[in-house]
C-alpha cells in the first residue's frame, strides 16, 4: 500500500473521530459491516433493531438503561435526630444490605453540644437500587426522633449517555478499519503509524466505556447520605429562654465532674502523697523524740544531785 493512500485515510479518519464526539448517529442511518479481527471489532448496526441487539450484546446496555428511556441519577441526603446514632448507623447499614446495596462509608464520632454536653454523632453513606430509594428514605426517617432536613436530587444524563454510545460505536468501527489496513500494510513505517493510531483509539474506547459504565451504575444505584445527630435534650421544657432540663443536666454533669475530681484526689493522696509524707515525717519524729529525751535527762540530773 502506498504511503499517500494511508496518509489520506488517516486525515479522513481524524476528521471523522473529531466530529463523532459532538454529533449523534441517527437510528435510521445504515452502516457497512466491518471486519471482525480477533473478536475486538463488531459489525456496525444497519437498522434500529440490529443496532439495539448489537449494543446489548456488547454488555454496555441493559434493559433498565435503554437509550429510548430516560437515564436519571437520583441521590438523597438526610439530617436526622436520633436517640442513639451508633444503633441507627447499624440499622441503616443493615437496610442497605437487605435491599441489595452496600455501605460506602460510615463514621461515629464524639461531638460537644450546648451546655458542655458530649455525645456521639454519626455519618453514613449507602448505595441502594434506585427503585428502592423512596421506600428506603421512609424507613430511615421512621426510626428518627426528628427530621432536620431532607434533599433528593435527580440528574438526567440521557443525552450524554446516548452521545457516549454513539462515540463508542464510531471508535470501534475505526478500530476495525485500522486493523484491516494493518493486515495489508507492508512498509514498517506504515505499520508503526497505524499501530500508534490504533493504540490511541483503543485508549479512547476504554475511557468511553468507563464513562458509560459510570452512568449506568450511578443510575442503577442511588446514594443516600445520612447525618445522625444525638437527641441529647429531647423536647426540653422551656420557660421563656430558660431551659430547666438543660440546666439540670449541666448541674448533674458538674456534680459528677466534682465527685470524679475528689475521687481521683483521694486515690492520689493514698497511693502517692501519703507514703511520701510518711517518709518525710519519720526523721522529724525521731529528731523530736531525741530532743525530748535530752531535755528530760537534763531535768532529772539536778534533781538526783539534790
């Protein structure tokens, strides 16, 4: 094959690849079949039914994400007041597993609230089948003392998903054509040039497939993020701005802190300070006794002489 022919083909191929990312292939457009080289290239679709069948065979589309259906990514976030964040976190994790999902991340941490109250808080993110999102939200909220906030978002990615599928088909067709040209190429430079273009196209194919799979998985599994706040002062009795229940809790905590300090001080006195004081006092006691004995001898001496 002549170099001019190959270079001309590369120019046409480059222009075609540049345009395929911005345009969408019509479902009525027929394409010539391409060669199957080692199972890496597939026949291009010639009719809508054949196009759909070939696309499903490639494993890039399932019944729930068909091109003619809308592909919507739905996610939700909640902020809940619960009695025990750790228990609620475990319950949400069990819910995700029961619905066929999984836990993305979870965390339990201590947080200081008003009046110096320290309690556990929690945060968890799960993924569940999108068709179970509404039921899962209702079940999660049913175990909460209060729902502080709720947000459900949806993103329609049908157009992007369809464009990616069109781009993938064009890239696979270009890959097949390059493989055919490589089979007939005889010049070493031509083979190297074709191989470099083939490597770039295969890299774009992998990136496009990864993006398609990301959209499919995101649409199939919805994300729920839950912020768990402890119910440290559930329904406090409020008189004006005064909250006696909160004050009573603070007073009890202060009393517990004071008793804890006294207990620790007593332990330090018995174990650490008392032995040291005993060691320091023993020589002083002996010295005082010696001085008293000397004074007693001095007083008893003159009385005996008299």
